[in-house]
């Protein structure tokens, strides 16, 4: 390894136990620190949980989307400066301000400290504030997990009214900013070949300007259940931080309803159903209130226990730029049923799970039934998944590849490590 690097790792929101961003920031910062680098995380709310030795600099926003009062009205005393005004005004006009306002605040904090860091690494906020760092000569790179424009297209396709479509276009207006900012950064990494292709298609960034670095898990934390401990029978687990069309949760609920006509299947969803949202409506329509449990966010130990108890993990997504839950399930030797959407075939491979066409409820139902009916198949899929994770998807490997990538960026900028 070259010299120890000084890294500022940025994340505009870092929910600790779900949603991916908080998990990515915590794991990458921990592993980089254990490799001997100095990492400081800068985050807006919700703040991440970090490991010992990794300092957190809080970059507070107005936190307009916090639970339990999203889209709240801040008190006048909370407005501190023009960035707060911009954040509030953008929300009032149906936009999503956080990627922009977080980077403006982060740049304001980092510019006076420019000599303290070798590289600034942004985690998909891609706001105009990053260009202030680029213009100041601070090496600035980003991870783009997948283009948010894909989320926008899927939500627009599911929208039922013109008003809803107009509101969504306004909400996702920040994706234009992200496509412009990504062109000027010193380097971009993404998590899969599928995401690299999608970033080229939706953001116009040439594929040769991106480095693919898969994310991973800690295989000593995500482990198979202890020998002799049986899994719960007829139990399906899904991990989804957002009740949006992208995740295909309604398709899974419809599949569970079909399975329930023949067996007492139970579904646990690590996530939350939005009041009045599509999942809540499907639960009522399908009469699944007593068969489905939403846990909300859970700590890592509880998440591991859920993976170890489940008969099968279902990932019904219509798109995935990577899929950390798939890797976590494989690490716990839990068989998978996934769609063929996005990077899922690339991540899961051909031996750790059954694959169905995205959006096909019939195929999803049949694949789940096959795994539930065949303990030997489930065990075979689980063993293959665990082997795949150990060979390919660990956070230490992610950190080592990321540090090597930093060194390449700095060498190109004439700042060899």
C-alpha cells in the first residue's frame, strides 16, 4: 500500500440500517481506516452510525423529510442562511433540495480545510457544491450507485394522473443537475457493469471514465445460522427501504396472496409501507393484513437474525443498480428468488437463486413455491450463495479497490501517493 490518504467521505443522508447509503458509508469508512487511511465522514440527517476511529462531521439541514413529520414547516428561528431558504423554497415548490443544499454546505465547510484532505469522495449527492471543490483544485470523486433518472421513469410509468406526473417531474428535477456535475468530477466509480451502462445511457458519462467497484458485506457478521438451528417454515423475507414502484413490492404481495391459497406463507418486509401508498392499498385489496409484517428499520444484528430465520429472500425489483440485500442474503446462506432486472443477474449469478422476469407475478409465485417445497434445493442455493460472497463481495475487497482507485486519480492529477 502507498502512503496513508486523508479522505473526506460525503453522504447527504445516511440512514443507519436500511437504504444502502448509511451502510455503504459506515462499512467503507471502517475498512479504509483499518487499511491505514484517515477518513472523516460528512453527512446530513439522518446521520450514520460509524465505527470507532472514524469521525463524523454533522452537516445539518432543515431535515424537512424526517419521521414522523415529513414535509414539515420549519420554525422561523431554524432558518440560518440563504441555503436554508433555498431548501425550504424548493420543498414548497415540490422539488427535492437535499443533494444540492448538502453539497453547498459541505463545500462551505471543506474549502477552508482544503489542505487537510487528499481526496473528497461523494456518495451520489452530485450537487453543484462539488464543483466549488473541483474549481478549487481539490481532487473530487463520486460513487454513483445507479442513475436516479431510472427511478423517475419507473415512477412516471406508474403514475395514475397528470397532476402526479407533473409533481414527479418537479421532484426529480435534481437529476439534471447530477448529470451535469458528474461530467466534471475527477473520477466516478459505480457498483456494477449494469450500472456503468445505465450511467452512460442516462447521464452521458463515457464508460471508460468509470471504475466498477462492487460493494460487499462483512462475512463475519452476516453468517449462516448455527448448525442445528432450523429456519422458519414458509417464511419469505424482503428488504425494501422505500415503498415505490422500483422495488416491485406489490408484485411480491400478489405472489404471497396466491401462495396463501395453498399454504400459510408469511412475509416479513424490512421497511415501511407509506400511508395510502401502493403497498398499503395492495394489503387491503388482497386481504393480507395478518400475513405480512413491516419491521421498519432494524439494527444489523436483528437483520442478520431475520436472514438466518427466513426460508427464502425475495427481491422482486423492477430495477437494481446493485442489491446489497442480495449479497447479505447469500452471505447468510439464504436462498434467493430475484427478478432479471438491472444488476441482479450480475450480482447473484446462476447458482445462488432462482431468476424470474421482472413484473411477472406468475413466475415469481412459481419460483417461491419451488424453493418452499424443496429444502434440498434451498440448501444448495444457500451454499452456492455463501461461496459466491466469500469469493467476490466483501467490504475489505471494496475498500482495497477504492484505495487503489484513489491512488490512480491522484497520480493522474500529479499528486502521486
